[in-house]
């Protein structure tokens, strides 16, 4: 379970949730099936697979360059490097609690059936661990390097000014993609079957992201025009509720209504712009509070609910007991750690 969790965190850093799920769960399921005799029951399988889902969910909601946190950083004027650092500080213990620890209580009693979905397979040689890690971690390393330039003395920083441009999340992801193609596929990159698999796997989630961003922006403008942003500022001014808790609560409501973590993050971040200015709260912590709330209780209006159900092989009650409860724990524990860490740092 611990190896499954930290593998998911590393793999999930530059990948959209659905892509990481398709990549990782079949591997974890194969590992679960290979457990020694007497240990390969459904409970043991779930205790390996649920931590992977926890790791993927946490980095998807809390760590740039994922679409939700990245757009929230831009909307609230947060520092990208600090948000990434704080997201890992909050996200790792959150994933541990909601993954290996929680699975001990939610996995027993859940029966698995054969998964309904199979991953797309490409017949290529397996790359080395070093090449795979380079492809996965390169965008995060580029973003971190760009933030480090700001800490250098001006005479030294001028020689590394190009890193500031390369560290832009969009550019960093593009560079990582261009490097990963020959690094992972070699000469087979021109093969039509390989190209078809790459574009199919890439464009399907990309279309969903674009639709989610558009829907989130439209919903945000409706709420702002209706006066929700001003109302939240007045509530926070009265001191009756913490701005972080308020942002988390709004994100939770939008998540429950729309089923999309990305829409919840984008919409809430747009509504909270006035509150960040009026309250003086650090925008990095506001981004993380919103991200935590965007995961609260995944249910039937969330496409991820059905995707997880199909890959795990659980029935409806089993999916609620494992996946939905896990997402709720991530949201609540994430909020508590954000409020604790924001009072320390």
C-alpha cells in the first residue's frame, strides 16, 4: 500500500487524474493478483488500489501544474512555487491518512467483480526507470527551477533568465512532452499505431479539461454577477467564519452540485478574488483550501465516480464505501492541515 501511494503521487504530478488512473490501476491490480496464496482476497486488492487513488486525487486537487490549482493560482494571484511546495506539505500526509490508513477500515467487506475497462496497450519496449522518472518529473523540476531564479542574486540570475520562461507551467509541460516522446518510444515514435494510441489517450482528457474550464468560468461569472462574491466578503468581515473555511465550503457546494473538481476549483477561485483582497489571507492557502473542498464526496454526477467503479470492479455500495468516503476524508483532512499549516508558515 505504501509503495502504491507514493508511486501514484510521483506519477500523478504531471498527469491528469483520468490518465494517471488508466496508467496505474492495471499495474496495481496485477500486483494485487500476484500476492502470495491466502493474501489475494478482495480486501488485500483494495488495500493496494485505494492508496493509489488517494495519491492521484490529492495531487490532482492540490499541486500545480494540474488545471484546477494552476488556474486558481492565476485567478488569486498566488505564488506558483509556494503553492506547489505547500501543496506537497499538505498533500502527502493527507494522502497517507486517506489512503493506506483509511483503507484498513473501508476495504473489508467489499466484493470485487472483473473490471469493466481495460487500458489501451501499446507494443513498445519498457523504458528504464530512469527514463520514466525523467519524463514524469521534468515539468515539476522546470517549474521549481524557475522559482529558484527569483532567489538568486541579480548578477547571477541574469544568466538564468531563460529559466523563467521555461518554467511557465504550459511551456514546462510542452517541453516535457517533447522530451518524453523520443525518451520513452525511441525510433518507434513514428509508428502509426503508437501515434494513434498517443493521440487517443491525449486528446480525450484534453477535451474534457477545456469543457470544464469553460463551464467553470461561465458559472463563476453567473455567481459573481448575482452578488455572491460581495456577500462572502461581508460575511468574512464580520469575523464569524474563517475565509479558508468559507472558501472550502463554497467549493464543496459546487463540487456536490456539478460533480467536477476542476469546475469547483475554477468557479470558487473566481468568486473568492474579492475575499482574498479584503481578508488579507495568503492566496496560496486559499488555493489549497479550495482544492481540498473540490474533492468532497464524489457521487453519481462525477464522471470519476463511474471511471473508478469500472476500474476497481466494485458495485455501487462498494464504490460509495471506498471511493466516496476516501474523497470526503481527503477534503476534510486537507482543510484541517491547510488551516494548521497556514497558522505556522
